[in-house]
């Protein structure tokens, strides 16, 4: 009994430490004070100011760029990672282990090393850095995570289903579309969401591949803003909106997954 109480207290303390900073940002997004921690009364001013694109044109551009890069990178990474996972899964045991090890290297590798490596690669190939190079860089470091998300679903799948579909007259493409893809879809969704989050959050790789053409993402905008001596107050409501949107998406996805399990 005592052990259970201690475990519950430890869990709540851990959750408090994790979510307290986010909670503080959300609370102080409803006051017009420029300094975080200075409550001057409830106000929607920062939200109205954020939606005024003329006042914060560069911030909204950074947000649009971030979302566009994240969606493209996550979509392409999901496709490449899913195909790679299927290919790795169908290799022999020794080759599968070797490829799995190679796939984990970019994940364990430091972001700054990945960023410098991609920067040198683009420079050596004479590729002008900008939106395209950032997207390519994000695809590069997101794809291994998708492989890790899809592989467990392939291992849980009945290996005879694909062969049975072929025996019943399905072409390899039909068997892939109607048998394998439905089995690995939860892993693909998880990989897509993880890639989306990693892309939005990334700074180290982005700053090395963004070039000097004036392109900005949220991470580079916040970094440049912080170097000026402070953060734009409108970043507080923007952070709150992003957090709430992601939270709602997670709740919807988890509820659908629970309904699917109950239906089975």
C-alpha cells in the first residue's frame, strides 16, 4: 500500500516537472505583459496581435514554412521508411540485423554532426541552400524513425498472409496494398506523427542547411529573436495553440485506436 502511494506521488511529481513549463506558457499567453512572469491581468491581446499578420509578418512566415517543411518531410519519410522497413524485414536474418544496425546510426548520431555532414554534401554538390535542402535534410533524419515504427508491426503480422494472398490470385502489388499496408498502417501513422514532431522541433540540422536566402522556420526565428535580448510575446500564444492542437490530435487518434481494438 505504501509502495503504491509512493509510486503515485513520484509519477505526479514527474508529470508536474514535465508539463509545468508548458502550463506556465499557456497561462501567461492570456496576459499582455511583454515579460514572462509579469501578470498584468487577463487579456486576449497577444492572440489578436498574433493573428494580425501585418504586425508579425516574419513570425507567420516562419510558421507557414515550418508547417510546410514538416508536412512534406513527414509524408515522404513515411513512404520511404515504410518501403525500407518492408525491404529490411524480407532480408535474411544476418542481413536484417546489419541493416537494422545501419538504420540506428543516424538516430544515435548527434544532430550537429548530421547538420554539418549535410551542409558539406550540399556545398560539394553545388546545391543552393534553401527550402529544398531543408526538406531533404529533414527527410534524411526522419526516415530512420519511420523504419523503427513500422518494423514492430511487420514482426507482429502473420507471415503467411502475404503468401496466401498470392496463392489466391492477387498480384504482389495487390497483396501489398490490401494485406501488408492495412497491417502496418498504425506504425505508418506513428512514424508520420513522430516525423512531423521531429521536423517542427529541429534546429541544429535546419540552421546548417537553411542557407542565407532569408528563409526562416520557427526554431531559427526563436533563436534569432532570443539573441536580440528577448522573445516576442506572441510566441507564447503560438506555443499554446501548437500544444493544444497536438494534444487534440493525440486524443482523437488514441480514441480511434481504442474503438478499433474494441471492434476487433
